[in-house]
């Protein structure tokens, strides 16, 4: 289901709760991916709080696929840099500190554990959405 994008900065600033392997959270994963797909022309990543659900679930566009990451944790960072980012939930662009290379531990859509390293633009998107789950609004 395609959901409405939350623009309430107070709601977005609240920390998300861990997701569980249950029907409700699996639905959030699907709704998040559906909503990201619907906004594909203007958005490359999304966090569950952007669709009104305070769960640690993000989805990131990687090539032709929208990849969900459940309960992501960035466990390593290398190569800090400063950049400017926009957000579908907020107007304008804002400064952000990001890392060129990150390693992330997360659960995939089947709630199986994964550990992967990402670089460049994909790493930047993941960091932006990860911040959303922690209540950090750029």
C-alpha cells in the first residue's frame, strides 16, 4: 500500500523502536517499499517513520531494486565528508556529515541477518535513512 509521507518534524525527531518478525512489521516493510517505489522519481530511500510508523525499518534504492533493511546498525565507518542533502519529508537541503564507506548489520525482508559494506551514494542514502530511525532529522 502506498502511504502518505509524514512531514511533522516533531514525529520524525522521535527514535524508532526495533522491528519484530510479525505480520504487522512485515506489512510495514511492504508498505515502505511500495511507497518508495511510488516516489521513485524524487526519492532514493525512505524510513518507516516517513510513513508514520516508528519502527527501525528503511528501504534504499539500489539499481533497479528497493532493498529493505530491518533494524540496521552501522558498525563501521571510514572516510568522513561533508555534503548537502534533501529529504522527501522536509523542504530544502541541509548540511550533513557522512562517511564514504560503511558496514551495516541488518535483517533482510525475510528477517535473516546480513552484514554488508557499502560505498559512495548508496552508503550516503543508508546513513540518511539510518539517522531517521534514530530521530535525527537533517
